C-alpha cells in the first residue's frame, strides 16, 4: 500500500513539475514573440502628421537623446552651414539607393544639428550658399541612424548620426537630424529635390527582431524536451 502510494505521489509530483516547466517555457516563448512584434512595430511609423513647424529648441536639446515629443516633429531652425558631408548608399522610401548630402547647421554660437539636404548629385545647385549665408531650414526631426552604410572619411559620414561628428567639432550637437523639406535664405527658397524615406523611431525594446524569434524557438524547444524526457526514461527502463 505504501509503495503504491509513494509511486502515485511521485507520478503526481513529476507530472506537476513537467507541466509547470512546459507552461513556463511556452510562456517565455510567447513573451519573446510579443517583444518581436512590438519591436517591429516600433521601428516603423506609417505616416507623419505635417503641422505648422515649431522651433527646434522647443522639442529638443543638444547633448541629450531625442525624446518622444521631438521624434517626427516638423521643426524650423535657422543658422549657418559650417560643414558638408557625403552620406553614401542610402535608401529612400521607394527603395532607391543613392548618395545623399548632409550639412552641419550651426544654430547659435555653441550648438549645431545635422541636416539632410538632398541628393549628393545636386550639391552644386546652389553655389551662392556659403558659410556666411544665414539659412532657415524646415523639416522633420528624425532619430539618428544606427547602421553604417559606408566608412567614415574626410567629408564622408557612415550614417546620419551626429555622434560620428563628435571628434570633428567643438559644437554641442543635437541628437538625430532634420530631414529638410524647405531651405530659404534672404533671397528666397532654394529649389532642390528633397529626400523621402520611411520615418523611424528609436527602438525602445532592446535586441533585434530575429534575435527575439530565435529565443521563441529555443524556449519552445525546451518545452518539447521537457515533455519528451519522461517518455524517454520510460522507454529506457522498459
């Protein structure tokens, strides 16, 4: 009787332990699957609401990460272009890969922000623009890029990210960049083709999409192993 009772309790204990572990592993897999979906959703914004531009300084500050209130905001900034850069191998919203032109706009005596001006091939369209020219830029304040498309070199930056310029200037840099929709000087608006590409946000979920999916596979594989082990042990004993 005692032997039968002990076997029964042992079987119940093992069953409960197996079910608990399987539930935990499946739950962890579902959690990683949700994180993968959330990460993918956070990386793309379907549309931008174009409203009247606000001053750059009202939604962002130099030397600070771009906050939620500033991301994809229509802003205006006035200053002088103090440096120009080629940004190679960039992809627009239509999937076309080309080289772009970016410039560093100094907005006061201490601060500056990176501005995406247009195609690199159009850089000579406005020869009247010099470092002494006061220019007003209106555009979308966009989070910095994380992936390099080229190698940093004199006059070339690997991605649209002010952090790659830290060693080349003493100015306090804003995070992110302005995707310019309009540039104007005292002489009027500059006629230039603008860049259109999918607006993105800084991912708030750490890791990469496929990394989370791989964890889903791992956790669910662990659940399958836990279910199989008792059956395997019975076969070995038999």
